[in-house]
C-alpha cells in the first residue's frame, strides 16, 4: 500500500512537496519520490510489499520517458499478466506488480483495466499527450480523490488534497448525509469541490477537460437456478484461487480472525497455502460484557489450523487513550472504523499484510436485512397488490424517528405497502438520524437494477453504497494509520459476478444467512462455528462513552461554544443527544444513542483537525501506540 499525489496546471514548490509527502508518510514509510516537470507533479510514498528492491520504486518512469506512474495497491494477478506483456516486447527490470501495471497501461491503455484483479488507485502521466489518467479499482477498495478547475489535484487522502489547495470549505450537504448514515456518501466528500472517484471508474484530464468513464459495473442480471453442489464447488474454487493470489507477498502475511464465517474461511484457505504458523489476530474486550467478545470462537479456528494466534484485549482505558487520535486518522468523518484501528495496530506489530473477511455479508447475504428481504418477497407474492396510494403511505416511514425505522415490524409494513421498494428498504437499513430529526429533506434514489430479485437488489445496494463508502474507506484509513496493508479477498469483481448471478433464494432464507458459505464451512470449520449466528465486529461503545473518563472528552469536544463556532450541527441537537445518552428514556435504543454521540464527537474533532491543516499545522498521521 502506498500514497499518491498529483497536480496538473501547477507544480508545488519544494517545501510544499515535502509537506505533501509527509502527509502520506504513514501510507508509505519505506520510501518516497517525486516527478516534477514545469506544471506537473507526481508524488509517491511507498509501503514495500512485492519486489523490495529499488526496481519497484515510484514514481516509475517508462524506458522511453513517456509515462510516469504513481500507484497505490496490489495487482494480485500480476504474474499471469506479465508473460503476455513480455512476449509483446516489454522488458521488465524487476519482479513487482507496479511495473506490470505500467506496461499494461503503456501498451494497452485503459482497455487493460477490466483484466486487473486487485485493489488499486493510480495516476499515470502521459508526457507525449500531456494527459493525466487516474483510475480506481472495481469495487472501491482503495480511495482516490480529485478536484478540477483551472488546475487539477489528485491524492489518496483528503488531508493531502487540502494541503495542495483543494477543499477550502466543508460541504454542508456532505454533513447532512453523514448525519443520516454515519458516513459521507460518495462521490461527494466532506470537502466542498473535492470528488471521490467512484469505484470502477477512470478519469482523464486533457486540454483542461476532465472526463469520467465507467470501465466496470456491478452486475444487475440474475441467472436461473443452478444445482446446489455445482454452486458450492464453483465457489470453493473461486475462493481457493483468489486467496492463493492474494497471499503473494515478499513480506509476512497474516489474517484477521474474528471467529465469524468469513474471516474463518479465509484463514482456513490461507493456512492450507502457507502451512503452520500463519499469524492470526482477534480483538476482545476484557472489561465489557462477554456478548462483545468472539475471541473464543476465533481460537477454535486457530487451534484447528495451528496458526500463531494473537488475541488483543482492548479496554475502556485503551479506547479512551485513542479517542482524540481516531477522528484525525479517519481522514473523513465516519461513525465506524474503531475496531479496525485496534486490530490493525495489533497486526502491524507482526506483519505488513493482513487478509480481512470484509465483503462476505454484502455478496453472500449475511446481514439480517437479507433474511427480511427474502421473507418480504414471499409475503408480497401472496398478498393482493395494494392501491397506488399505499406506496405513499409506506414511504412515510422515512419520516419516523430512526429508532422506529430500526423496528422490523415497521420495516415490514413499509415494505409490503411499497411492494419491496429497494430504495426505501436500503435507506431504512441502518439510519443514524432520520431526515426529520436533523431537518434534512432526502428522497430515496436507486439506479436501474435490471432483473435482480429483492435479495440481490439489496446486495447490489450495499455493494455500491455501504461497502465502499463506509467499510472499505474506514478500513483503508485505519489500517494505513499503522502502515498495514489490508487485503479483502471477498471484495473481488470475479466473486461479485458469481454471487449476483445466483438467485437470492439460493443464498438466504429465514434463519439461514450466507447459506453457500456455510455449506463450504461444513467441511472446513469446527461445528461450533458453523451454527453460530452473525454477531458483527462490534464493541461496547455505549458502556464506554457513558463512563466518566470518556464522558469528560465528550463534554470538552461538544461544548456549546465549540459546537456553535463549528456551525455544523445545531447546538440543541448535540445537547439533546448527550443528555439522552446519559439518561435514556423508555424505548430508547442505547446503542443507537451511543452511535449518534460518537458520530457527533468524530465530526467536531475532525473539524478541529481540518482547521489546523488550514492554518498550516503539522500533518504527519503516524498512529500513536495502541495496545
């Protein structure tokens, strides 16, 4: 993993270049470099993973001097791509994937992008055409931001964009979406005028014009039913081959092992490939209720595959010690990502690469909302079609307080009245605030979904929404704070095409989520794990925030004068949420109250950090010691 920055139309001076590279140093502590020509700047910081020699240093320049590449990520099938490029005359100097990407882009242009199996965000300068090309991987694992006007700015992080002169103001609409969902929904970012390049897109800058283009889309056509054993066999082969490719590395590799189906299956395949001694990592909470702790389940998998297991216990005092660090390293406000920060810190002490189970719930229907969608679909089929006015009544559910939208009966009634409106269901899936609670007018929107059934429509929604905008973005920020590369074998376009070609009825039923992965687990995991219901990678946020030592930091960050000065959220909203967390009323969802207060805390602490960047304060984001 690395850090990328680029400008077109101006080149920052030496002092600014140094500041830019410093802002990305945590993403690439193993080396850095710059390419500067008149009004062009390409900067890079390197986390050396494949080909540790100087032959893989960046920015990488082609032999003829025409192309300059700065790249963040990994191309897992670089070995398979190298041979055809060599046979066509490309002379390789090293063994890394960066040079394979440079060769493919130089010889084939953007046509090579759909064949890349990996995670990436890059900037390629074509000196002959004076054209800057940038692209992001198919499912949005790696971030890339840009601003375009009379000059162009690109970077891996928003703090770097701010240093280069983009994003002088906070975007008020982005703040609204953050309050509704707990994250900023791309392509908008928290900084006005800065755009997140969408997953599966490229953008070119030439002759003063920016042109975005889609090179890969999440599928939207479902296939017919297929024999169960055929599906399980094909999925097993895809997982085995994909994980084998993602274990390619010249530095130590481990896995996050939560004890859930996804991370446990990944660990099982990785352990078979590597052998005994694979490093695995799980996080437990020593001073909280046992319901938050999955480390005993993780140990069952570790024992079976004889991994070198590291159980990290995070206490409230550990969390409190990092409360002011977390909003700074997240780069853009998010109510999520805390667990990822702690497990990444633990892993970084032993390995430079870790495999994560993210993506399994989205692709193979692991969330409760998928079981709900499956049952709702069957119910709708049996009921008479409601009158057109019923849909309007159903959509009124969006005006209810968020705590009521989390009620399955309310969701069910709204779903029946709207005949399974996927936009409505997606918006009610996990609201932080409702639009009326924060005085925001938001209408549900959904792209064309082709012939997908409701389960696959919801899957497509979370694959293009929650996964890239929250889970993947947060994991990137939190792992990079520790200079750790996290790979996500289940977030793969090949797997996405497979999963979305399967009717929802073959992936989920009431009481049986992720049934295909469970079928594979039947032969690979201990029986106790196969029967476990989904728990989620959660932690005791409400218990901790209500404790006096954490509450003191909340009081300081959300003091009325600071909230008033920031002008992001009305004072009365902040005061109300703090009061209800401390003294909840009957019917309150305490975990939701805690999430709201945490989101407000992160937003205001992030804002203070951003203003310090505006004033020219130091920007190095190396994580502080964790546990």
